[in-house]
């Protein structure tokens, strides 16, 4: 069973993804990227990370940068899941190391198909 770390400040996203991804994967969910970093620093390691961009305490691009600049986590695939439909921002995040970018609202089955590419 693969472990997916989901970081999104909207609880509804966590609930939806637990339905679609939770049967085949272990889904670990945090609303706050700082809590996700605490979890990672406790020795936990996910197989894939899904993160939003606009969140309190730390933005998704800061979270992405933190992960990609850390030897322990830089090779973990990261999918950005965001309501930001800005081509420039998408390109910047992909160039910064995001492996995929999906715009909200999204089709959970499409997300599931994209996840399979990385796991």
C-alpha cells in the first residue's frame, strides 16, 4: 500500500480524496503545511505528495521549495492541486520541481489516473 501525503487547507478536499484514494492507499492529511513538515521530520516518508498553493502559514510554492531543497524528500513526486488557473504560475511551479499541476475543481478519477503514473 502506497502512502500519499495530502496538504490542503480545505477539509472537503481531504474528505473527497479519502473516498477516492483511501481504499488503495494510505492517505495522510494535513490542513497546514507546517504540520506536514513536522510529520515528515518525525521520520515519516510518503510515496507521493499532493499539495494546494494558497494555504495559511506557508504557501504551496514555499512548501514545494522546502521539499525540493531537502535531500530526504527531493525525489518524492509532488502534484499541485489548486484553484489557481494561471499559466505563468503553473509553469513556475513545474520548473521549480512539481511533477504535475491539476486545477480545481477536478475530476477525482483523473487525479487517480495521474497518481498511478508516479506510483
